């Protein structure tokens, strides 16, 4: 239950305000060169305080690799990753000890476990994804040494502000998906509108959700299993582990509900002696298996729960009360979440790669 | 890779045109009374030919329990379920032997495995879900003997025709979610419009998608794990194993992207000495764990791929060609898919129930 | 709990007196030629009634492959194997319904599950290994198409009668491990003594145990994992699933307890530009990983429990009583068990082969 | 591959001469009081330098619990255990960089992984069991809060010196299995002979093996699964993960090979309204499931490989050479291994306990 992946497995540990957060990578082959500075860079991108509307909890997030690496190469043994929690201010949470914050995991954790660490979300904190992002970069380095695939991730919507037609990403592809703003939005003009919206909502002590586009380019055909471990099942399982994710669409997604089969079907043709599809409504996956075309999906996030306004709630003595959350919280976590979406995508791809190994001639 | 579930596991086997399709249930306790006629009833609901717009492949779909049951009760040993393929008309597929049907799994299966069973989708056929539906009913019988939870599933959209506000199901709850039409649509008036749409599309030799609402009532608090096996992750993994599913939303889902935190947050209060939420935008799940409120989610299906029109495609000799699919296929599979959505939901719930056992006092 | 193997998995189902016994093979690649007649032959060798001192339950044991094979080659999808129970004489067991036979699983099954199938051992019957033997032959066929390894299995002891020095098998290797007797004993002269012993014990209505030697020749170096899935751990887990197995030794085994390190250590040298060991006390495994030398181990079986003598026992009403087991039972099951030891060895090897794939350059 | 256990899982990480060794415990319920000082005590018992004939590598072995514990109780989240490697003297190993030590994992690790950490056994070092022993004590504390079972472990043989009849432990039970010597031998007089033997062998620069008895008292009936996860299979898998273990016997073990069924069978009778067995040759397990009687088994260890004598060997350039191992090594590791045998037994029991939960009424 603390692991994800079938063959390339990640086992996570740590709570938000414990000593460390970390994870173990299992199933990784020996002899792969790993660049720690690139891992650190990936983790830095995830960090809070990257832009004005993120939490003010400052963590250095130094990635430590405790095992599995020797002289710059993997040993084939488990890779243990650890990031220390340094800036944990538990006192912020003392008054929340017996109160259940609305939409947080406080109440459900209490119902499930009885005993809980009330400091800052404990195990349910998004902080546990920091070492996952590190693991994701290890998966990326491995895959990119073998195959030239690339995961592209950007924000397409924050609150009500969205890019024009999220399903058609070709306009941004022409510009190499270049991002020039702190919000990780692919469209600079839209990003400015998002900033205005964020400023307004910040003043209200409120929060906003958003949506992220993820595109996998150059994914080889044959990844994903025909029934339970379909490509989209593996991705979906991973994406819905991310806090506040509430929706997911693959390819034409929700749009396809109202399309006819004749509009939806991606006819095949031959270009340069390669089988390709003329359109790509199915998002590069057919029957749960990649077909060599671009894979793309959309991950929707609800607004985060830690608003600054007074809210009605209850405590563990079954009394009604009110709460106003202090602490250091994001207005919108979506721009930071691109790192997490990217990491889980690379981790999923690595797992599918290993699952498919017996079939590779 | 052929199994789903962590503790309550389903291992599937069989191809569309092989001798049988079946599955094995593992991790099921002894002494549970199982009514085979109820299982059969569940499988019958899934069958083709339930309504006019479904495939004309007639299968009796007699459920055989080969092991794990003795004198009407489970033995605690694996329960093997088998359904024979009787009406498999392989000759329908002979001419498709070397051609890749657009949007089918033909091409990706060939890329992954090399050797493939070209008869009717093989392993990728929706037919493999028949024994899964049987297994789902066993999970249902087990859960309903222990806890009073209930899974309600209905069609909310076919093609462009949809019920008014899918997120607010209270209007239908007042009528006990009663279904009076073959399309399994919760709104009778809308169902009539859907039928008109289906008739029109059938004439065109085309197909339609749709969306299904799933509601879990009386789900106990505490199901789902805090990180990787979140309630929504387990459901998502299962739902995306269903052919043609392209989108999934939990609770306020895509609507929540544009909501503010103050609108989204479900404040707690006390009713009858019970902690409940005033609203339920989070769909009964917080931090990946059920909170005792209704759980609800929406599963979106693209139109099925087997249209009757001529399509451009290619064969395995890398030649462009055209294809017109004969065979016996649905115009819209969504009304039948309610059985599958329901089955996977019960299976997921059973798995979460067992995963949570060590924490139950 | 009903599966064995990490990547190449076997999921078993069926009871002794149910409709069928069977298993599902998962994780097997596509395009492998499988000869069904060879599988049948392997299962036939396991069957009762191969020699005079085995059970008189006559089962045809026709192996049916229900899925995963198409035109003689694997599809990469799960391979379902089924063997029908035809000669199940449940009436033999009616009087044992409430009585716990000494050393059988009757009592422990009742304690664990409450509800039990009292007919002939149910799930605990050795009969469930019939489809495992079939699966083992599929593993054998696969491995022998890839690498030239070979598993050699023979009886080295029955009751008090044993071959001279079981640890030194070179004398029998010189004769190609040729077996010329029904007892699967590698030494013909000893086999004759064993037959005398068996005859004597049969007259007494008693039973005998024995020991089996298993040798793996041409096993490539690198199989087995350094910690938990050591080569010997995987083999040990499998061997101790076999009913009546009570001991296991690898290489010099129990003899090594009294050896000094200087006697035990297998020094390396170079022969024909290959690294080999001068001796092989470690049995071809070092640090849990195969070293390319012969692997060998010894599996010890206690006498089977179904003796024909009157025994003291109890019933499920907590009353003391006596029992005399009728039914059809072996005097000694060890000669038949060679098939099972061989099958589990091939299955274990296949699993280790797939686990090691990521490391193969 | 880096985990052991089905539900109560241990995931290990770390190399002998890396920064740390550690493990993650998954599947542990919340609210269990854990005493860290007891864990530390268990780990101290395992440490080197407990007696004169053990390695002189001095490690403090301070157990750090990094997650999963809060205010002295478990959180239901993964428990991360870490022990720092402080006294790693890598220079001892510099000259062994390219040489394969006989019977060590050097050669097989090189064959499997190519790239290897040549310092002190890397992943194959017995040092990785230190955190496992800590995890085992957590399992012990949990089980002993629930059920009164007890694991008793002692040395019964070192080299040629052994206690009189290892199968009959009642003589020592009468003395409460009291141990009064550094060798963890249950018989004080025999321990003195063992010391003489060890002294002699130490002078020769040689090493000795031995055997450990493990007894589980008050194990509830019903643990273990009927087929693949038999009680003995789970124990066997665990025991053979311990370096240098070469043999394992349950109950009458190898002695039972030469017993008749009528001698072997443990007849049932009623004592104090409880079903018990008159004898216990089957070692408390029938059909893979515990029967409530004492469980006992014997774990045999070959002598350790690091002898001080000159040995013939080869290097990675395929040249023959000689080696004389310096470093700090045990003469006999068996007295220290009692901690490891005990830990794996508690871990196995905890896993079986959780596997059996669905069947507990």
C-alpha cells in the first residue's frame, strides 16, 4: 500500500513534519549513469516559493541518495532517496490539534487510524511528493539514455482562465512548448490573465484550482498491458494519487463523449514507410497500449483547501466550531504540480518499459 | 499484470474467441453465502442484445463457479469463474487477419506481441469483462452482508444528449434512482431523446459515446489509503481498464477547476451527533480516504470503434487500404457498461475493505 | 496468496473433489512455441498409478489450455490450464466429515476457515499440483528454447534405504542419470531394495517417506537476487509448498555445518578461459546468485499420513474416537513427487530469468 | 525484489559500506505502542563484538525511526528505520577490487550486475540485516500485545559439537531455555566444548558453521495458507535469505524421511477440552497451517567464507591468483545469527497474522 509500480517500484515513507520524507526505488538495473545535480534541479522546480502565490514554507530540499549508487552509476540495488524536513513549524498546527479542517485529510485520517499526526497534514501532505519527484527524475534519466521520449507538462487553466483549445496543442508545439512565465502556463498572454486572477483571489484569502496538460512525445509503441495495466490505468492510478486532482482525460477526453465514431476514429496511413494515424483523438493509446503517436492527457485540480477565510467546522469532541487557517499555504498549487505530474509520468513509463521487456525482441 | 487488487485480487484470463473467458478471485474469506443466481442476473444485465442498439452476438453467458464454493458457502480458497464462448464467429474476422482496424487494438497488439489472435479483439475484447461482472457481484454480496453500502450506476449522457446537471443527483435520488428505460438513463425523458439520436446514428452506420454516473451510498469512512492507494486511485485504475473510457471525474470534478476554495470546501457540521458535511463537492473522499458521505464519480466513454462506414487504414505489409467492418457491433456500448462500472466499483470497495482491516478495531 | 512468482506468476485454483483443478500463468511473452503433447507427457508422469505403490485413484488428467495459446504459439496473454476431476469418489469421505485425520489438514483447515470441503483434502490435496506440473512444463519449454539448462530429478532415499553418498552425484552423471525403475531412483540396485521395503510396509498398512535430489545443469550465472529473492529462497518457498516436504538442503547442506571454511570454500580457477570452481560445495549459488556451476539441492519428504492402521483421533464435537482410513492412497508418494519438484524448479527458474531481464545487456 | 512479505512488508535498502542500511515497514496498523529502547536492545544483540570470535568491526548501530511513529505510537503509515554505517573501513577492500573471493558474492554480483560495490560485500553483506532485526522487534512488540506467542532461538551445533538430541527440546524447556553463555547455545556444557573448538579453528585462521533451533510457542492455530504461502514456505523463504544458510528442517525434519507413517503421525486427543496432539513430529504445522502446538525448525549454516588462509582464486581479467583476506571477520557467525533467525520469524508471523485477518471472526 506504500508502493506504486509493478516492476519498477517506488516505496514512499515520511510525514510532513517528521524527520524526513523519502522513497526507495526497486527494480532498477545496474550500470546506469545518474546525475545527482539533475535530480536536485527537478526537485528545486517543485519547491514552494518558486512564485509569489505559493506557500512561504522554505525548505532547502537537499536530495540525499543513501544507497544504490556507487561511483556515479547504479548498482542494481535499491536506491534510497531522503530529503530532510528542516523548516517544519509544528507550532502553527498546535491549535488545530483537535479540529478537523474542511476538505483536509484531518477527519478521514482520524476515522481511519484513530491516532494521527496533526502537524501539517502528516502523511497526506503534498510534501511527501518531494522524493517522488527525485525518483521521477531518475526514471527520466534512465529512459532518455535508452529511448528519446520526452514528457512535456504545462498549465492550461487556472480558475476560470484557460488557453484557447486545450485539445489542440500543435500551436504551442510550433514554439517548442516554450514557457516564459512563473506559472508554467504554455501561453504567455493567458498567464498574465491568470496572475491577475490569482492576485484577486489572494486578496480574498481564497484559493484556485487549475488544469495541467501532459504530452509524451516519442513514446515507443507497445507500452501498456491489454487489460488491467492499460497505459491509461497506470497513468490514472498515479495521477489520482496527487492531492486535489479531481479529473483526468486522455486524448479527446470529455470532448469525445459527444463525437461520433467516424469523427473519433484515427485512420491509419503510411508516411515514410511508417504506420501513423492521420488524427490523434485517441491520444496515442489504443486498447491500453501505446501506438507510437503522441500521448496526451489532462489533469484537473480543485482549489487547495487551506483558505484564509473563517470556516464552519467541528472538533473531535463532536462540537461545532469555526476555524481560520494560518500557516503558510499556496493560493494555487497547480503551477508547482507540473513537476509532480511529470515525475509520475516518467515513473509510470519506466514501469511500463520494464513490464514490456519480456516481449521486446 | 493480469491481476487487479492488492488483497482482494482478480486474475483474468481468456480471449474473445477462445474457449472461455474467466477469472480467479483470491483473498476471499470462508463461510460467506453466495447466491449464484444473483451472479447470473448481474452477468445477464451486461450481456449484449439487451437493447436494440447493442451487438447481435448472442451469448448465453452461463456463469460456472469451478472452485472455492461448497454447499453454497465460500471455502476461503480461490473462486474460479468461467463463461464459455459459444457464439464466437471467427469467420467474421478472417478478412481482418492482416488489416489494422482504426482505433482498435489490432495495431498496438501486433506491435507489442508480434503474434496475435486477430479474431474479434482477442484479449482486448470487452468480452473479457463478463467474468469480471460475475466477480463484482460476489464482491457485492460479500459487502452487503457486512455493511449496507450500495452502488448506483446510470447513464447521464449519450452523444450530445445529456441530463440537466449531472453533478446534482439529488433530483433522481428523490425518485430512488429508478430506471424505466433500456438505456439505463436515470431520466426517462432524456432517454427518449437518446433513442432518437441512436436511431439516427445507426442509420449512418456510426457510433456514439456517453457518460455514466456512479454513486456509492453508505460507504463507511476510512476506506482508501493516504498516498498511492487513494480511494480515487483505486477506482481510477479500475475504470480506465474499461475499453473506450476516456475521462473520469470525482465529485465536482472538472467543475471544481473553476471554483474557489471557499466555494469548494465542504464545511463540517453535526447532525444527529454525527459529523457530516454541509455540501459534498469533494465527492465523499478527502485525502484519498472516504469520509462517510456519498461518493460519486463520472466515467466518460468515447464512441466505439467498429463503425459500418468505409475507413482508410493499413495492413501488416505497410500498405494503405480501406476497410468496412462487418461483424456484430453495438451502436453505443454505454448502456451496457453500467454493469461493468458497477462491478469494478464493488471489486475496488472490497479490496479497500480488506486493505483497511488491520486498522479496524 | 494463491499465486507464486514475482513476474512469471502462477495463480492456482481448484479443490480435490471440485469440478476442476487449474492454474493461470501470467507474465509470459508472446510468440513462444508450446507443444501441448509434451505438457501432457509431463502431467502423465506425475499421475497416480504409475507404479504399484501409488494411489489407485485413476484420473485421465487431460490438460486443457483454455487461453493464451493461438496456432501453437503464446499470445503474451494469460495461459489458463484446466484439468477435470473425473474420478472423485466423494462417498469415500462421507464418514470422515466430522473427524480430523491425524497429520492431515482437516483440523487446521477447520480452525482457519470454519467452513471446509471435507472431501479428500479439498484445497490441501496434492491433486492441485497437477496443473502446476503442466505450467512447469511450459516454463521448461520456454527456457530450453532460450538457454540449454536442464533440471534432473531423482529419488535418493525411501525410508531407510538410500544411495551411497547423495552429495556426490558424479557417479550417476557418468551414466547420464539414467533411470531404469519405476521408483525414479537413480541407482537400480538400491531401487530393488526400496521395493522390498515398500512391499513390507504396504503389508503393514503403513507408509514411507524419502528424499529427492534435484540438479540444475547449465544454469546461467546471475540468476537470483542479492537479498530477499535469493536463488535458494525462491526454490525453498516453492519446495515447501509441496505436501509432506520437511527438509531442504542446498549444496553440501547439512554436511557443511561440520565443515571448516577452508574445506567448504570453492576456490576459483580458469578452465578454457572460463571462470569455474574447483569444487562445488556451495551448490552453484553464492550470495543468493547462481555462479554458472551445477546447482543441486535435496528435498526431504515425511511419510504420507493416510495409513491403513487404526489411529486415535478426535471429531469436531471435541470427542475422542478412532479412525481407519479407507480410500485410495499411496504407500510412498516420493517417486511421483519428482514431477512436482521438477515443475517448481522450472517455474522458479523462469521467474528468476524474468526478474533478471533488466540486468541482461 | 527488495521486499519480503505479502501484507506486512519489509522493503530493504543500503549497502555494507554506503551511508546507511535501512528498511521500510508497510502495512502496519495505527495506534500500536512501540518501545524504541527494546528495538535497540534487539539490534544490540545482533551486533558484532558480542563475543570473542566475532568480527572486530565496531558499529554503534543506533536505530533511528524516521517516520510512522508519533508520540510513541504507530501512525499506520510506513515506518522507516535507518542505521548509519560509521565504522566502514573501505581501504580494507581496495586490494580486493578486482579479485573474486572464494564463496563470496563478488563473482556472482559481477556476473549479474557488471558494475558493483566491491567494498565489503556491498548489498550481500550480513550488515543489511541490522535494520531487519529492528523491524523484527517491531513485529514482536505488535504480536505480543495481541497474542502471547513467543519465539525461542538458540544454537544447537557449532562445527562438530552439538547438543544431544536436537529434535527433543523438552529437556531445555524444563529449564526455560535459559542461556548462560556467549554462544547462545542452550546447553552450557556443550557451549564450553564449542569454545574449545572455536579457539582451535581460530588459530588455524579457519571458520566454522553451525545450526540454530527455533521454537514458536503459543502460536495460534490457523496461520499459514493452504497452498503457496504455507507456514513453512514463508519461513523457508525468509530463512534462506540469511547468508550461509544451507539447510532447513521442520519438526522431525530429516529424521522423518526414515520414519513410518504410523510413527510420524501425531494422533489427536482431548486435554482440558482442547484438541491437542500426543506427539508433535509434524512440528505444529499440518497442511501448511499452524495447529496450535509448538512450531519448531532447524536452520543450518555453513562456515563463513572469510578465512585467513591463502586461497586460490581468479581476478576480473580472467587470471588465476591467490588471496589472503585481511579485514575483520567472524570465526563463526552462528551465535550472532540467532537475532536474525528470531527477527525473520517474527516478521513472518506478523505477515501470516495479517494474511489470516479476513478469516478471523
